[in-house]
C-alpha cells in the first residue's frame, strides 16, 4: 500500500515505521474512511499532537495553528465564514489583518478552498494547518457542530478550548447576572497538553525470589525454577504494564518455554477484553496458542487451515487489522464451533520483524467493539511483537 505524503514524512523523520503507517491506513480503509490518518495515529497513541502538527506544517509549508490559537479567535472574525462554509471547507477563520484573513485548514494545499474563502470574505486568504481533532473541537465550540461518532472518545483526551473574552456571553437570568463570565470550580488549564505515549516503568526483578513465592496462574503445569528467573512471574494482582515491559531483565536471558511466552503475550491484552486469543502462524494452519476466556479443550481445538477463506487469512495476507463485524463466509468453522458468532471483533497481525508470526483476536463476547479499542489492541499487538522478537534473539544467543 503506497504511503500518503504525511505517512512518508513521518517515516522519513523517524517518527513512525512504515508498518505502523500501513496498519493505520488499513484500519482507515476498512473501518473509518471518514477519519484522517493523523486522527487515527493520535487515537492509537502512535504520535503526540505537537509532532503531528509540526509534520503537517512542514508538509504544507504554512503556519501551524494550535487549539489555543483557535480558542483566542474573536467570534466576529470566526463568523466571517458561516458554519455551512466552514464545515464544507474544513476550515475556520481565526485572525484578520488590514489585507488578509488568517484561516486554519485541515488541508491548506487545497487551492480551490483558499480561493473560495477569499471570495466569500473579500480578503486575501493566508492559510494555516490545523489537526482534524482541533478543527472539530473549534467547530463544536463556535458553531455547535456535532462531533463524528468515531472521534467522540478521542476529543475528551484533548485539553478543552479556553473561553475567549471577546465571545459574547450567553443570555443569563437576572438572578445569575452577578456571576462573572468564566467563573467555575475547575477552569481548564491554560496550556495545550499534547497527547503522548506515557512511559511505562520497568520494575527490577525482586532480589532473591524464592520458588513458589509468587505463582503464575497456571504454574502447576511446570515446576517453578530453582534460581531467580529473568522474567517476572504473573499474578492477578500485578498491573499488566508491570510484566509487559518489565518481564525481562538484561542479565543472562534464557529461552523461555512456549507456555511462558504465551502467558506473557496474552497478559499484554487489556483485561477489559473478556475474550482474547493468540493464533500462531504455523505451516498450513493458524493454531490456537494461548487465550483468555476459553477452556484448555477449546483452545486446543482452534485450528484454521490457511488455505480456507477466513478473517485470519485476510489479515495475514493484507497486513491490515480487521475491526468490527465479520462476514459469515470469513468466520472460521473452528471459531463457529467454540464461539458461535460471528461476533464483532478485532484481529491484529503480530509482526516480530520477519513477517507475521501470530494473529491477535479479541472481542467483547458479542457486544459491539468501541472505537478506542483499536488503540488498545494496536499497542497490545506491538508489545507481543516486541516480546516475540526478544525471545527470538534469546534463542539465537
């Protein structure tokens, strides 16, 4: 899949990998055609807002317009473009000089839109670039535009736009006339808070850990090591992040068993998904490796032939994740026997650096999937890929 100009720039600047851009584009094509690529990258926490806006400004060679700049825009200038024109052109006016009107566009390289703004306002148009999320936030504030369903879960993560003193106050009853404009118990902070991936702490392995002191959920299947292991044992009381990245120390890695790797891999999937299955890509078939929400007998029966049409085969061949409902003809018979369905689900490829090594399946037991689930499962698939790559290097060592 050829990368768009934004994707090429983000890859060239070392901000994202080509595989990450391809996964986002695949999701955009299949599940969110109305959402811009940058919004998907923000949703998945693959890039922070400031870096995305800087890349857009360099791409379009114009000024970067932040949410704070739009919040300070005088209302009389904003409304030089009507709501209908602002929505259709994906634009909003935010500044005015004696000779030019400053307008933020999602696509400031659209010369026809720039010319139309000039004709509508009677001023030469000086374009700037704004992220799709900030433009929608400004449209909601100034024009009352409804937020698209796909992005309603993302916008609350952005800092609310600050009230401007030039905006006329809404009519108030006489009993409330003495309340100053902008008063309230919790005004929003004044500075823009960019979205970023939080740093996950990597706890050291407990010194002198005795065997049997902390047991894995299925530790009875294998004897506990007599020496202090280099991976942190699983426990229902430990948060997932503690053993997703903290499971390895730099000292003397040893090849882990397939069961140990499977336990660590399924722990990468957030607990809010009641059912998750990791399929290993074996010669001729996708085989159930490890799972949550299935019994051992059910897992061992999950075997989907590669030659048969299925959602698993489609994801492996395209490299793009599946999200949402599955066509009946693509629902594998092995899943139909164990899960009924087809259920709304997500299937993500797990690429450990040498092609797809596994496929991550997750659902909400028949309940609809949520838009924010894509980001959660994309991060889980990336963590599993890192785990498999690390184990592959340990075996080579």
